[in-house]
C-alpha cells in the first residue's frame, strides 16, 4: 500500500502535521523510533513510588498558536501564571528578591525601586517590553503563512528602531543601553539564552530572544494543564480519530527517494511507500540516514533537573514561597554572571556559580499530583540550568552530572532557609526524588542532536532575499520535508513546523 505521506517521528509536530494532512483527506502513516510517542513533550511518573506526573523535558507553552488549536479541535488548556519572575539577591548583607508580576503592578514597581533605588529601571522595563510586544503582535501571525523576506518583514513591523536593536544588533547592545542594573539586565538576557550556548554579543541570542517573546503575539509562557503529556495524549486522539496510523518501535533507518515516491525501511526491516516523507526527526538525523553531511549547529547546553518536594522551602528574604516559586525563579542569572558562566563553559569547565532558573508547576496546576500528595503539600520543581554544553559531559557523563547538579543546588541553597535537600521527597531506599538530564542524556533519550532542544540552531522567522523556500520546511529533495523543530520557525512546543510542512505538502496537490 502506498501512503500519501509518511512521517518519521511522532513528536508533537509530527502529530500536528499528520492531523492537518489527514483532515485534508490524506492517508498518513507515522513511524516513531521510541516505544512511546511525544518526543520532548512527555509527562512521566519520574519517581515510581509517587503519583506525580512531571513534564520530563519541555514544560511551558507559549508558541503554540491558538489557530492550530482551533483548526484541529485540540482540547488542551494552558494556564497563566500571575507572577512572571522572582530573582533573589543579597544587598548590603541582606536578602531580597526582585518580584515581577505578569501584569505591571504596585508590588513590581516597589520591587524595582528597592533593587535600583529609583523608578527609572522599572520605566525602562515597561517601555522595552511594550515595544517588543508590538513587534510580537505583527510577527506572530506570519508564522503560519509562507515565509516573508527580511525586507518584507521589516516593512510589516514598521518600527525601524525596534527592528534595529532586536534584529540587526546583538542583544548585548540593547540590554546595556536600556538597562543599568546587572540583575535586571540578566533577567532580560535569560530569554535570549535558553537552550542557546552563546554570549549576549552573538546575533544567535537575538533569535532565541525573539522566539521566547513572540508566542501568540504576547510571548506569555503558560503552564499546560495536566503537563506536556496531556498535549500529546490529546494530539494522539485527534490524529487517530482522523485516521492517522501510528507505529511505535519503528525507527526509520533507510530512505530512498525517486521521481515516483519515497520508500522507507525501519530497523526491523519493514518497508513502506509514500508520495512524500516528512521528517519530525532532527535534520542531522535525516541527513545521516540520507548519507549527507549536516550543517554545523550549537550543542545543547542545558541541564534539566526534575524534583519532587514534600513541601516548599522557606526563603532567606522572607518572601512567601508560594509567590516566589510561582513564576520563573532566577538563580545566578545576573548579566555578568551569565556572561562569566559562558566563558567558563567555553573553556571546558562547569561554572562554579551555575546559572539556572526554576519553575514550580504545581502552584499553577496541581492536577499533575495525586489528590493525596496535593493535600500533603507536595510540589514539583523543574530546574533548567544554562551554559552547561554537551562537551562538559563527554568525558564522564555521570561524574559531570553529579558536579553540575551539586553546583546548581548549592547556588539555590544560597537563598533558602531550608536547604533544598531537606524538603525533597524520599524514596523507600532513602534516595532523594531528583533526576538530572544532561544534553547527552537528551540525545540518548529523545534523539536531540548533542541535546540541542531546538534540533538545530534557530533561524530568524523570515528568509533572506533570494531564498526560494516557501514555508521554511523544504529540503533539496522535492519529496522530503522537515516537519519538526529543525524547520525554519521551528523550535519549542509550537506545532508551527508541523502545520507548515502539511501546507507545503498540500500545495503539491
Ligand atoms: C529539557 C527541555 C526543555 C524544554 N523546554 C521547553 C519549554 O518549556 N517550552 C517549549 O516550547 N519548548 C521546550 N523545549 C523544546 C521543545 O521540547 C522541542 O523543541 C519540541 O518538543 C520539538 O518537538 P518536535 O515534535 O519537533 O520534535 P521531538 O519532540 O524531538 O520529536 C521527534 C521525534 O522523532 C523521533 N525520531 C527521531 N529519529 C527517528 C527515526 N529515525 N525514526 C523514527 N522516529 C525518529 C524521536 O524519537 C521523537 O519522538 C524543551 C526541550 C527540552 C529537551
């Protein structure tokens, strides 16, 4: 039997591509290498003795366009966090925290003033993010349209000064021009570095920043109700109800493309034929199977630590933990600390003052815990460490993870009255409920090349003049498309490349 399309990989993007194609009447087969679907969007019971389903890899959603949810009838809810971030700091030997509400309020204003001594930095903050939001409102809707060129996008945005500092000049320039405080500068910079191993002086940081601020025209990062697994479950329901066939334990290891179609073979020796192949796997994996050389990409550079707590720890600053941990909790992420950590890692060392950020999803969505754990006051914590590239783990993954974990926890403990270890849930063998994933683990577990969470380097969401791509999903083989994070405008839990690859195939008739 010949399918209209075969999708290699069943991550969320593959499921979205499959659903759009099936909705348009196409016959679609998905082949997933792992024994479960979902890729980097998965919820798991990470600690067997406890009924807590953690988003093991990705955890927040901003980039998934409402349009896709509506088009496919995806029954999936994301929840706002009232508090955007909390950054603990020490001034004159005393502990404080920079509190930033999602919507600017008196508490945020006072907190900026307490840190900086005046209203200027708070005003600069509001002005900067309102300019960025105006760009987001114009740029985000284009993500589901054919690619515009750089000049077309610039004309559409129509804010030349903002364009200049967001697109043309490295993030370091705008951050240093607009803000004076090292902690405030750092909070801005983190969005330019998540999963991206560069200095603020690299344009790659601008691209990362754009993707973190553009989602749905607001850039608001929300908590998926029920965890990332709820999204995958729902996408599976939608895809299969539209007639998509999904086979797990089916790693594609051979692809032959001719004028008549594409033929793929799995490692178990099964062969399938289709008109088109869509790769949800990273471009480096597709290239390897096709015997082609891949383009260079940055390594993954994040440490993911998942924890289950018996209770929230108290803070030295006296801030209410239910508020401090409700948003993004920044640790050692001042501008100077981030830049220093980058240089240290670049020189092959794990940073002593490890920068990271943390999230407590159960404060927004307790449904990922059983009622019993919820009632007892249990919580989950997700820590995302920055500037810990794959190379640091290559010699001895287990030992490097131990060091990196300890440095992250020590950094966190600087601000806690109750050391984090004292509030972690404990297994019956006395081990603590904490799991650590290095970039190498991500490569092994979910096939992210060198643990790169975006599959490969992110690109600006427009094309350069003369580029013939239409959707940013095309390859040099007219029968093969990229439908995963590695496409242009890919990266993150967005479904955008899935949608766009489906549109590219449907345009072929
Ligand atoms: C630790 C971590 C935290 C993150 N946090 C966030 C976040 O909070 N918010 C956010 O938006 N994004 C986040 N991301 C990024 C986001 O998860 C990914 O960019 C996104 O999940 C990619 O989705 P995808 O469907 O394109 O690919 P994937 O989820 O990577 O799925 C690809 C699938 O292809 C399969 N595959 C690969 N090769 C083959 C083959 N040869 N044959 C068959 N199948 C194959 C894989 O097994 C996998 O299931 C995070 C990622 C990580 C790792």
